[in-house]
C-alpha cells in the first residue's frame, strides 16, 4: 500500500508539473503556474501572516513603489503608517576631497614599505574623511478610530501581506461589524492607497493626521491634508547620546531639503469628511473610505543645493493627487497590479519534500513558522523568503528612483542604524545580486544612475586625494554621492575599492541582458573611468608585482609581525581580486564594442600580467592579506578574501581547483555564525563550490526568529516581518538570500550553464523553478524529481551558444530567439515551441 501511495504521489506531482508548462497566462491577480506547482497542496499562498497588531517596527508590513514606502503597524483603535520617500536625507552637496591627503598617503606608503604596519594604520587616519549624511523619514500617517474598536474580537484579527499582489490587509470584527483595510503603493500613479471598509453601512468613523520628527507644518483644505517640512542641512553628530532627544535640536529650516506630503480622503455617499482644528480630517458614518497619499522633496540631483532647486514639492504632490482623482479604487488597484505583476510573475519556485508535505497550516503566523523551521524545515517558507527578496527590491528600487539603501526604503528613525546609508564594501552590492538571476533587471537601473553620479564626484576625489585619473569611491556613501573616505579608523574608512566593486555590476548587467546599447552608453564609460583610477593606484612593489598600497581587507584587523594590531598593509586579496575582475570586464567589453586597440586596453593587458597571484596560507586557506599575517579573529563576519569565487569569477572549480579547495578550507575556518548578510554570502560561496550540504545549512541558518527587544543576543536571523537581521535590521540579507537560492539552482558563465549545481537532493528532492535568468540573456525553467533532473526549458532574446552541464555530463547547444527549447534529463532537445 505504501508503494502504491508513493507512486500515486509522484505521478500526481509529475502530472501537475507537466500541465504547468503549458500555462502562460495569469487570472484574477494570481499566477496559475504557482498554483499548479505546489505538488500536493494546490493553495499554498505567498503570504506573510500575523495574528495581531505590531508591537515593534519589525512586526510591521512594508509596502513600496520604489520611491515611496510605508510600514503598516495594523493597530486596531489606532493605525500608524511610517511614511518614507527615498530623497528625504540630511545634508547638502559637499566637497569630497582632502588636499592634505597626498602628504599623508606618501607617509603611509613608506611605512607599509618599511613593514611598519601598525604605524601605517595609525597614520592612515589622516586619510579619513567625514561621515555620510543620514536617511530620514517623512513622518507618520496616524488613523484614530472610535473607542468601540478597542472591544474587537482578538480571534477575528488577521493581518497579511500578499506577495503576488503586493497588497497588505488588516481585518477584525467589533461585535457584528467586520472592518477591513487594504494598502498598496502604486508605481504607475506614484501614490500610496488605503481602503478602509465596514460591513455595516455608516459604521466607519475615524480621524487622520500627519506627524513628523522633522520640522513641519500641517493644514487641511477640503478633504486633503498638506504637510510641509524640511530636513537638516547638516547631520546630527555621529555619537550623539541616546539620552538626548534629537527632535529638540534646532536647525535652519531653509538650507536643507524641503519636502511635502498630501493626503486625500474619499468617502462613500452618506459619509462625511470635515476638518478638525485645521490639522486633522474627520471621517464620520461612512461605509468605506479611500485614502490616497503622496510625498516629494525638492531634491534635484546630488549636485544641486536645495536652496537652488526649482522643484516645488507641495505643488508636485497636489498635482499628483489631482492626476489620480479620475481613478476609482478599483482602477488604482488594477493599474498597480498590472505594473507589479509584470515583474513579480516572471519567476515561480516550488519545492516539495519526499513526502510531499508542504501544507501551510491555517492560522499559523509567519513568525511561528520561522520559530519551528529547525524542526519541520518548512519548504514553503524557503519559497516565501526567496520571493520576499524579489518583492522588496521591486518595492524599493525602480527606474528613476534612488538606490535601495541599507534598509531598502523603509525607516522610522531620524538616526537609523549606520545612517541607513549605502555601504559599498558588501551591502549595496548584495542588494542587487539577485536582480539579474531573479529576473528583475529593471530594478538595477538606479544603481547605474547612482554610479554615474559617484563617477563625477569620484573623479575629483581621485585627483585631489590620490593624484590619480579616473574615479574612485570608498566604503560608505549617501544621496549626495559622497566618494571620500568615511570618518574614523582605517580598518573601515580606508577602502578605495567601493567604486571598482560596483563597476563589476555593469559588466554583469551586460552579460545577463546582452544589451549592447547599455554597455556602450553607460557600462563602458563607468568601467573606463574606474580602470583609469586602478591603473594609477597600482604601484610596483619590491617583489616585482603591481600592488595596492595602502590596502585593507574590509573591517578586519590582523596582527603584524611585531605583535601589534594593524589593518593597513598592501595588496589585500580582495583588492587584487576586484582589480582582476574589473580588468577582465573592460577587456571583454572592449571586444564587444570594438575598442581593443585603445591605449587603455593595452595598459590593462600589460598590467594583468603583473598582478600578484592568489596565495595560500600555511593551513591551506586563502590568504586574506599579501602576507600570512596572524588573524586574531578567524570567525570574522566578512569573507572579503573569497571575492574571487563569488561574486567574482577568477576562482572556479574547473579552472582553479586548488584555489577552490582553499576557499572551502577558508569557509570552514570562518565558521557559520555571523550577521544575516554574512550568512547569505557564505551560502552563495558554498553554492558556487557545488556543495549543496553546506549551502543548505547556511540557507537554513537564517531561519532564526529574532526578539527585537533582545536582538544583541542574536547573530543574523529574521524578525517577525521577515526583515533580515544583522542585527539590527539590514535589508541586504533579504536580497542575498534570494541570490543564494538562485545560485543553488542554476549557475552560468558567458559560455556555460550549470543545472542544479548545489541542489540539496535530500531536502528539496522535488521541485520546479520557472523564469530564472542566466548569462547570455537566457531564461531557464527546471523541474526535478527524487533529486534528479526531469526536464528543463531554455529561451533567449537573441541567438546564443552555450554548453549545458549537469552532473559531469555536458552538451553544446545554440538557442534561437523567440523560441522555447525543452530538453530531457539526458540533455537532449525534445521539442521546440514558438513563444
């Protein structure tokens, strides 16, 4: 009987997978592919669920349209939305140069040459700059309901975020009346929309108001509230005591960025909207109310002083609200849904265990599922977190917006952790790792706009600070495209490789999209300027190799030969790995664009031959620095010295097996503990090594429920709303998780395609993934059963040749544009269909 049952389950699973391949449309705001791909449970939703209102910010639900964001607390008698707009920052454009740097640089280099690393570390502080500016929040939208709502039925309370529709919901009952709220952030209309309904006519009454910790003023006009405010022209001190109420520290209202927000309230017939004290709106006896909100600032690019900006944020907000008045709630939702699902529905992932038990229990919150993950290894939770990373990037980074910062777009503080600023020594890059393989490449466009601004400021920094051509950026930046070193110690501040790492994304974007126009107009100019800087930054060392001096391995100290702690030496492994990656990228790009005869390319090729090799420590691990220094913190959170394997390409299993083995030794030496972003980077590294066991262990390591009131007791983990923890909250690991899972399922180079390279066959024995992207502008669908490949499909936007590899077997194939090529488990093409 057991054998028959097992056969039936597997036969059913296979039949459902086969049926799904023919389904290409969506209905009712849902993706029918994913409904059929759930193995034995046909209704497994992609939803975050909560059984009560938020107690902490990391319980709240994030929504966003790339530019505007909100976190929804879901309170009953009072609701709060923390409102964000991605240009609300402290500061003004600044001078990111240091005319005293060349003198300090010469001394630091001499101390390094003399192997006085501790002294060089101390002296290098003179190369440090000023801190970044700080990401702020617009303020809060507060909704206050009448006292009867305090008597709601706790059993009736539901709160959820549906990733397939980007719609948040809150519902509860008070006596016989059911109340519901729906929230979404529309990209096409650039507004946040809230609909509040009551099941009994005339039962809805509440007040709405704005508040902000920034200088602001609110006033009502008809059925609208207008809030105007200003940001600080100068950030608060870095080490300001928490006992000081920062909101009481005065500042000049006129010099910083100016912002505005407008809320319009529509109500059903029979209901009314009136002003309370000129600052609040009161809704009385309505069946439903629709709230439409927008916000803007006078930010006009990183090079325009706010006082010189021609933008009028109040006028922009009023006009934007006016432009959507012709749309009903259904219209607004439909426009939002169509825009969002064009991106989100490109990828489906379904995983099934050997027993097919993937059912999500009704009434169990997402937090409870995280808490029990170590026991039940809930595969649907892996799917949910993978798709959540895609949802969050779609919601925080769209064409024309700012880059997703350290918290994406979501923030409730005027002093957020690490200023909410983009950090360029892993965090900003990780934010975009999954944008290409997870098939949301449009979301990466803000990164290249940002890099273009960095290149302008970075050219000045390179020239004045280092006497170099090209452009440079360091470890931390902000909305003003800061390119100078951070304040403080050299161990984090002195790292002029941030721009170079970012430039590797330009070449990756081309390899995934084959967009030659992008490469010509944006990618190559960025690479060109970065390469010019690197060629000038490299100097000939005593061993004959080109070296970077001074050099650090991000945020990691070593013990110098004289026993003193130090961070500054020469040619850290990460420095050289990034240089190799950039040089390889620009040479390849020059071949695509017919620029191989340019002088710059000749210099690069000559330099490539003189770069130092990747060296091994005496214990067989990758050396992190140019010398085999003693490491006082072997479990350090950064794995910078392994860049060459991932996200780089200079270390591979096939071409450099000895180095790949050394990476494995390094990872075991580093250990599995660390903040969220460290965990997901390690997972991706293990996946690149095709080590499914360790990749899976690191993927599951993130499923540790963090108590926000005692977060210091945790390393990594997830909050109740699935935000990833450093702690505190940093969004990079949400994005890194999606990248790592994609890396486990498919990998590629410009010539090769690896199927299921790190699939944990005993944990994810059955599954299907649809819509992942690989290099060559190829889209991949894969399904497997009992740990073995069953069938896969490939399609490309242009003619491309590739070598398909699966478990040691390989076959060369050429794909034609506009066709879906389906292959069997033996890598044979079994059918071709027009798309």
